[in-house]
C-alpha cells in the first residue's frame, strides 16, 4: 500500500509539472482568449511613428549678408540642414537677459549686420524649443513662446549677439553666454552666398529677385477604410454602431466616442466629448500627448511640422495641436473643398477630445515629376500688391497645393502660399505653366525652391 501511494504521488507531481510546462509556453488551446484594450489599439498599425524632436523645426532660415542683401532657406535644402543641424543645434544658449523689443534698431540690424534668423510660425513654447536646441534659462524665459531667433555679428565691434523674440511682440531675450563665434556667423553667410537673392518688402516679407525652380509631382494613393480606422480608434469595435447622416457621412459610435468619415471617405473627425473639461492646459504637454496619440491611432504619412495655431478659442487656451504635412520638404496646402495636409487635435490636459485628419496615404513612389518655375521679382510683387488681403499677410513661402485627380491620384502643384495674421494659409499664385522657362530663371540646384532633398 505504501509503495502504491508513493507511485501515485510521483505520478501527480509529474503530471503537475507537465501542466505547468504547457501553461508557461502557451501551448495551443491553453492561451488567453480575451483581447485586452491594448490589443485593439495596436491591432492594425497604420502610418509611421515619430517623436516631438521631428516635428519642431523652423519654417524658414533668413540669411542676412549686410548691405541690405538677403536670401531664404527652406526646410530640406542642404544648406538649411547644414546651418541648423551641423552648426546651431550643437551650440548652447544660456545667460538670458530680458529687454523690451526696441533694445535694438532691428531695421538697421537687418540692413547692415551679417547673420541668420530662424523663424517659427506663430511661435513655439520654449519647452518644445528645447527639443531642438540646447537652451537654459530662468522660469520666466522657460514659460515664453518664441517665434524668432536672430544671430548676427555687429558690423562695428565684431561681436556676435543672439536674441530670442517673444511671440507677443514686446520682449526679446538675449543669450549673453551663447556658444557662438564670429566664424560661425561667417559660415552661415557663406552657405547662402550662391543662393537666390531676396529683397525685403513691407510687412516683413522677403521676395526672390528671380523665379525659383520647383517640381510638380503626381502621387498615387490609397485610403484607409472606415472599418480599419474605427478598429484602430475604438477599444471594442464589436460594440460600435454605424449610421449615415443626411450629408452622406458615415458615423460610428460606441455610445461615448464618435467617428465621422466624410469627403467621400478620405477625411475623418473623431470626438470624445466625455473627456475632462477643466480649464488649465499647458500647450507643450498637449503637443507631447498629441504626438503619442497620432503614433497609436493612424501614424504619420511623411514629415509634419508643429504649427502653433491662432485660429480659435481652443488654440488660445493651449488646447489645439496642429501639424502641417510636408512633401519632399514642401509644406502642403489644401484645395477648396478638399481637406488634406493637416493633422489637428484638440486636447484637455493631455486627453484628446477631437482628432481631425486625412485618411489618404501616398504611394511609395511618385508617378510623375515635371519642372515648373515659381514667379519671382516683379511678377510676384505685383501678385502681392493685388492680393485682396495684403494687409493681413504675415509670411510668404513656396508650397505644394494638393489637387485630387481621377484614378486615386493627387497632383501636387507648386504655388506661392501666404500665411495671414489669423494663422490661416492661402494660395497666392501658381507656378508658371509646365514647359515655360523664364529668361531670368535661377540656375543651380541649391538656388531653387526645388532643392529640397
């Protein structure tokens, strides 16, 4: 009897060990069958992920040569990258002194002193700027929003000075311990030596003296289906209901959150009205949360730049995070009646309450490319002078306008865009017709708007 009990005990122990082995190594039929909330979030990855470091960068660099001569570099141009990434990002900026805006005669600095301006559309909170540059300052400076950094060498003393401009337009902060030398400024100016010359115009605008070469690009595209998107947004798509409104838009809801798919299925609006409605917001915190939310729910179709919006009450409260799409480093502008080129989120203390974006994803390769020239000189100046909203224009820039074509294609047409004082962007004028080469056209790859890599 004792021997039988011993054998039975050995058998039970062995059987228990075998069961433990099967459970540990998830043998078929023994694994968990309940999907978790995280399973639904990552069920079908869509676009690529990115980081805050990749969405914060200046929309243009303006090089001042002295003698009232200037040029403008745009994101993606080789010399833009060499100045920003190789010469400025590695430097340290500290020892900030606060002064009123009229501490310098900026008109004279622009005309006489060699240097470079980094411009950020509508301003960037210093907390985000620190992801781009090595900046140290006191609490007052760290709470600022900066829309311009101006580094220049004074013409009389050979001194290098660096100013950070507050977006409110009243205050500047000088970095008296900036890690910059006269040689650095000379390098900046040297990089711009062979670029197209620009003339300064009223309204703080810069106009190229000659046409700029650009490229019209046609891309095929696909569209994420509404089913894929709602599975990516809702934790349990099995509980969602679908219906159509009078405009034909498809609406999905789980009783709490809503997803509206419109514009023939290629634009979405996601809402979560149950999120917190308390008043306090920190824009930089919301931008971090927005980037992570997009990473998990749709991803990024190419390069995007954070743009601090000034369009509505949500923006002023620090609740809106907007990201403008770039195609081969050109900012993309939408066409009337066709929304494309932006990702816009409204957040409350890091919680997304609204999420707007295109469901279009471009193909891996362009179908066609054609050289076109953007007007410069008198033609561009005349277009500005006859623009109905001239008094509202805050900046002028080359861009690509997304025009839908039959056969699931997008035609990206080179245009001159303008940013208005309220933050909106519009097309000023289109490039010259395909095949037309102006007599005074710029030559040389780096002297063109089409030099983006």
